[in-house]
């Protein structure tokens, strides 16, 4: 089933039209297609920003978890060092 589409017309100041044309040329598409893409991206931008914020929150949680793991590894190293020193002293004492 084909989606229903609409035609929208608008006017642009000359300097915006020139920027649009330059962007379209750089992307190898028509000005009309470039304008449509920009509009759709802009309209979807709120959802995109929400996704980015969610990803950032997730990364912060992962960083906190990794920081905790790093602290635990440091504590384990200290415990192992103390245990090895204790074992060394016991061996020398014999």
C-alpha cells in the first residue's frame, strides 16, 4: 500500500537558495530532494536527540560500572600483593 504524500511549496531568500543548491550539488541530488531530506531530518530530529540522550545515559551507566570494576581490580591487586608478601615471610621463616 502506497503512503499518501503531499506537495508543499515555499519561497527562500536568495542566500538560502544558494546554500541549498551548493549542498545539493555536493550530495549529487536535486535541490528539491535536498530540501525534502533536510525537512524530514529536521522533523525527525527530536526523536534523534532523544535517542542520543538515551545512549549517553546508557554510556554513563556503563562508565560507572567500569569504574567500579576498576576499583575492585585495584583492591584485588592489593590483596594479592599482601598475600604474596605474607607467603614470602612464612617461607623465609621456615
